[in-house]
């Protein structure tokens, strides 16, 4: 195992993941720079010595900041990677932000990625879906499954917490990175997505992150912005200078009302009452 020792309790999961990847010598990994796809890439390439190509899909629903972090992580892994541009907004289900958006978006991206991987002769396509995702509302998983994407972490039964533990153990730099979601999840279903709207959301969240907040979502309701933060950071917002700075910047972005969600940051809040 090299420089680290696998805890006895986690050894069966390590072995199970090894078995899941055993049939594949050459593969494409759909790479987001998140904890899951990073650990999968490291495990396949470094622990099992597989021939791995990382592909980062550039689409308008993902912020430039997330893309830059993914590039940096790929370089730290010292693995070959490619970028693939996919304009998902050309699909009406995506642009109209319908309840079928996630499926349509994932279908468009995976279709392009599958063709890309075949041209480069890195096949099959693997992704970082984990075991926890199987019980969450993830309509995009159906598209990935239909198009033959393999999810070895989920098939090996690895939870998010276990993947973080493994990632920390082997020294991956992003083992504690917060989970991310696409910018469309900040907008109510049925509200049309445009490049200008997505840019405003990205700029608003980047501003809050720059101010030092750790977990951030800016949910949009018409010209109103509802901010989700970790509750233990609420006090920062109410400091007069910080509140003034925040309101001034959000006003410049075109928001009329800015509110703080007292429930705090929580994953999937955009789907509350929908599913």
C-alpha cells in the first residue's frame, strides 16, 4: 500500500473497488475536480496503474472557478487530461430549466463524452457517482446509466465519508472539498437559463467566497437573491461593514432584494417540495 496503511475496517471496500476496476486497462474518467472523481482517478492510475484519461466537460452551468480548480487538481495528480466543450443550453429542456433539465443536461454531456472517448481510444467512460448518490434525487444518473457510464465507486459501495477518508489517507489535496452543484440549481424550475443570469449567480457566489464564507449558494427568485450560508457564519453577514459591502455589490449585479435563508446551507434545497 506504499506510504499509508489502509484501516482494517475499510480494507474490504478498497479490495471491492480494485475488483470493480480490474476488467478495464484503459479508461476515460468524467472529471469534475471534486472529491469523488479525484479519488477514482488517483486509485485507477496510481494504485492500480491503469491507463487513465481525465476529461473535464466545459459547459455554461459550471463556474469558471470550479473549472480552474479542476484543472489545478488534474495537474497535481500528474495525469493526462482533456477539455471538452458542450453547450447544453442549446437543448430546450436545459435552457427552459424544466424538471427534465438534469436528465437532458447529463444526456448531452455523456453522449459527447462517450464519442470523444472512443475517438481517443480511451474507453469505457467512468464517473465518480458514490453509493450515497444512489438514494438521492439525481435524475442525471439515469442518463449516464442508459449511455453505459460505469460508476465503480457506487458499485463498490463507497460512501462519501469513506471516499473522503481514503482521500485524506492517501494525501489527496481536495479530500475535504465541499460538494458542488451546477449553477442551474440556484434557479427555480421553469425560469429560463441564460448566460447573463448564470454569470450573475457565479459572480455573486464568487464575491461571497472572496469575503471568506466557506459554504455558499445564491438562489434566485426573479430579481431577488436568497443567500444560503453555514449557520455558524451568519454573524459575519450582520457586521455593518460586511452587510453594506454585500448589499452594494448585489445591487450592482441587478438584485432588488437580498435575503439570508435562516435554514442555512443545505444540499438539494432547490428540490424541496418538488420531489
